[in-house]
């Protein structure tokens, strides 16, 4: 391992679920810290007894919109520091604004909203969250560095996309290839390669033989985060190559220049076909994720307000078998767990998490995948970690080290960061990282974006406006 980064400020870690458990040891492996100035703040501390050797303070506290400033001021009273948000349902926008006012570094793994907004009529969708990020980037330019949405996905997958597109450019352009240096360069390269879609795919087959309580809600990461995403409407950046006719015009919207399709159907009931080198073709939920917007935006080209080129981008996800049961049970319980909850970490005894991006191009039937496959064996070489949380920690620790190294860059998204810097730190935690090519993996006539129920007896009727509408160009 390279030399540790010294940090003499206050370090506050919000949340102690799968990411907090997995990340604590890895943070101390990379950063020289004063444990007396390290605070873990959470509503609960499952497995905290396994992490007492670091000498950090575990503080049981709930953070709300009303007490956020007062609670955090109690930790940052000595000035400089970093806030790492690994929680769910603590508003990222409010935390970023707090850190900017006090010149505190900030990192999170997803752009969260307050718990009372989840499922409400005014719940902000991922298009709205993306627009909030774009406005905040303008407001906080030149302030203390804050990185949002930098776990595995969102986060590392954006660097997979950049690296893969760069590799294709080098292969096909040869001596004419010039490494992209700006967003416009990346968009020009993607368009010149004929890229129509950048699809994030994740297939998780981690399992445990350990007995669990009947109807226990299980997952390899946050149960509440999974159910929030599974219950949201479909929200997909819609590429400029996609047909837009009168039947779907009312469902196409704009978020800070990104064209997207919103379908009034929960993501748990709207499936796409994904691909993994290990598992082949699989069916996954089309989960609303903000990286679909940041990726579509980063590789897009505009002339003023006119969108000239944008790829389709979305996240196709098949959770582990226990998590699929959790989603199915919650779908009949108003999207709440119908029993006790537990994140499976050390009890997982087999399986892998296969996470990557696949590119579709107008010039070929070949699909190219680039990503990470982490096995249970690799994950168990770290304390209280599974394959999924290790991939997220890869994104989190690399972004923490980035803000410490570059403290005055304002608010950044994953695509804004130096991919070589990020992956240089992240790759040791990403297992097998590689490129895979496959010719026409999806059978002729097989729709990549189809609507059907997810392991539930309740019938989900197809919306006739979307029957036969391809969301991925397979020419």
C-alpha cells in the first residue's frame, strides 16, 4: 500500500450500516487519523463491538432537518474536518449546504432526501435530484470540495464508462486518438464511436446458509434504500437515437438539459435485460439512479438549448435472492419491511456481485462490458464486509482521498474526477476488473425493456404506449 494520507481535522462518519461496517478498517488503512476526533454518528450500531480497536467514538443520534446544524456543530466545533455521509434518508442537499457554510470537506455515496419525503406526493425524482446537483455545483464553485454520489453505483461505474470508451477510442482511432480532456471531448468521442446506450448492470447472487427469522427483510446493502428505489417511478435518460412519437411525448421531460422518460410504474415492476460475463443474460429491475443522469449528461452534446447527442442510460439490477424476496414481500405491504431487517455481511458464504457497464453502438451488434466481479472469498478478507459493500467502499475511500488531496474544487460529480486517480485507489477492492465482448447476446426480437411483474401473483397490466418501444438501439 502507498503511504498513508495524513489528516488532522475532525472526521465524522454518518451511518453505520453495511458501508460504515465495511469502511471503518479501510479508512484507517489509508488515512492517518486522530481517533479522538473521529465520530461515527448513527441511529443504531449493529456490529459496532467488532470495531472497538480503533478507539473512535460511536454516537447514537438521529439527524433531522430541525436539528442538523446543532448536532453537527457539536462535532465540528474545532474547525476543519470532513463529513462522510454513508446514511440513508439524511438529506444530501442540506448536508452539502452545511459543509459549504463551514468550509468542511464532504463525500457521500448517493444523493439522499429526508425520510418523510420518501413515498410522498412531492418526492423528488432522480431528474430533480440531478437538477439540484447542477444548481449546487454553480452555487458552490471554488468552495470546499464536496463529492456526491461516489460509491459503486453511482460512482465507480462512471469511471468504468470513461475507461471503456477511452479504450475503444484507442483501439479504433489508433494514431488519431487524443485522450479526452474536457466534457465536450468525451461527448465527441462517444458520438464518433456510435455509442447509443450506456447501461449499468448488476447481478448479485450472494447467499447465506445461516437461518433467519420468518419474513426477515434481508439485503446485501440497505434494506430501506432498496425498497425506496424499488417503489419509485421509472426515470430513464432517453437517448437522441430513441423514437419519440405522440404516444410517449407526455412522458418525456427535461432535467437541466438531460432528456428523460418517466413512466408511472414502480421500478420493481419494470424490467430490462442485462448482461454479465459470469451470468450471461439476466432480467433486472430498472432502478432509478442518479448516475444514469450524470453519465447521460457527461457524454451529451448540445448547441445552446438544443440537444444534439445523448446516449440512453439506466441501471438494470437483479438483487441477491434474499433481497428479491424482501422486495416481493414489501410490495404487498405498502413497500415497508414486513418483519425484522438485517444486512447480510459475514454470514454470506457464497456468491459474487457482478457490476459493470455495457455499451451498445449503432455500428455493430457487439456488446462490450467492463466492470468488477467480487467474490465472497475476496470480501471475507476484510472485516464485516460482503462483495457489494466492498465495491461501494472502493468508491468511497477513493473519493475521501480525492477531497483531502484537492480541497478547493467545490461540488463535484463522479465524472468530474480523475479516473486514473480514482481507479488507482479503488481497484484493489474491486476483485476481477476486466473487459468482456459478446456478439448479439440478446435474441432477435427480444425486448431489452419490458414490463412484467416481479415474482408476485398480482397482475401488472402493460401500458400499450410502451409495448414494442425499444429503449435500446440494437442495430
